[in-house]
C-alpha cells in the first residue's frame, strides 16, 4: 500500500476501528464478514481492509482459517500492574491454570544465575522448566532457578501438587517477601513456538523476576515467556489521593507470577521496570 496517497493512513485506521467494533460485539470463535463484504460495508479498497485485518491478526484479535474465513480470537488473559508502593496478596488468575513439567534437575548455578542469586557459581541450584496452561491451552514457558540449599529434598511431585512458597515457609522457614520484576517484548524461538503452539518468531512477553525473603536474601530467579497473542498487561496509574479502600478490596493478579504463588497471606511488594529493550 502506498502510504503517500492522501488519506490512506486515516482510511486504514477507520477500517481497523470498524473491524474492532465488529470484534467487540461478538464472542470468541464467531465469524466476521469476509474481506469482500467489509470492502462494501466500509466503502474502502481491498488493500485497505486487508492491511487493517493483518494488524488485528498480528495483535491476536482475529484468527484466519484457510478456506473458512476470519474469526474472533480467544479472549486474552488480562493482568494488571500495580503501584510499587502497594503491598498485596496475589489472588488466583482467571481461568483454570495448570502446568506440565518439562525439566526438573539440580546443577551448578553458573556465572549468570549465580550473580542474580548472589551465590557462588559452583553452588547448586534447583532448575525447573514448566509449561503453563490456561483452560488447557499453552500460555507460558517458565524457567525457575531456586537455591537448592533452601529446599533440600524437594521433589517434582511436591512442586506440582503444592505451592512452592508455602512449602518454603512451612517446611524450611523461608518467608518470601519481595519480588522485583521486569517485562520486555521478545519473539519466540522454534523450540518455544512448538511448546506454545504458535508460529516461530511470534511476539511474546518476557518476564524476569527476582524473589527475596524477609532478610533480603535472593531465593529464586525466574524468567517466563508469555504468548503475546493471548496475554495483555493493564497498568493502573494513580494521579491523586484516593479514599482508603475497604478491607478485602484491591484484588488484582500480579503478572508473571503463576496462580498460587504468594498464597495464604504471604505479601509481596511489587516493583516493575518500564524500560523496553529489543530482543530477548
């Protein structure tokens, strides 16, 4: 499309907004009119409609099925960023979350993870890789690095059947207190694409989290890759003083932390970094 033609960008934007209205008025899995029908309805050219639809497909709002047409994509999992000065207990996320264990092993921390956990590269860490699913659909790949000395004897079965932070607290007296997390855009590799059931180089969100206990000692380092077409981050900005919320208000799932973590009253202070970097 020649973007130098007067009105081209505006026409595409209006076409995109019109298709968005169609999407928002329908449910996931519903069909939308064909490109030909949209051209007639919106009184714009086929390239303009196609460009607008391409953007919405790339954004994960529409799904093209060869020979069948275009359909409203499954609803995205929405999570909210919270102010850095808030202390909260993380509730469970929407949908039915489950996980499939990909790897569970103990090995030396190495230089990079050792620096993050402030431990010797020769010390052991427990490495866990999990595929996280929502309602049976793959949503994220999680890589967890935990000081092995903090959870001696922890088994894969215990990890999958219970809450890690509850286990650390009740069995080993380790109280998780703070999580500092960074988020940046990336794309998936071929191997990650196979696990997440998306095309190679699809957009994704990379979460990196360092969790510390009440003494300030790093407990775990986690990096997780979330599907860009199914995951959405909402930021709440406080612009002035507000009334003190009633007890029990303020629920919101902290992004990147799987459901069940920080459960049973263990609070965290959330600190997020807004820098955007290219690549992973």
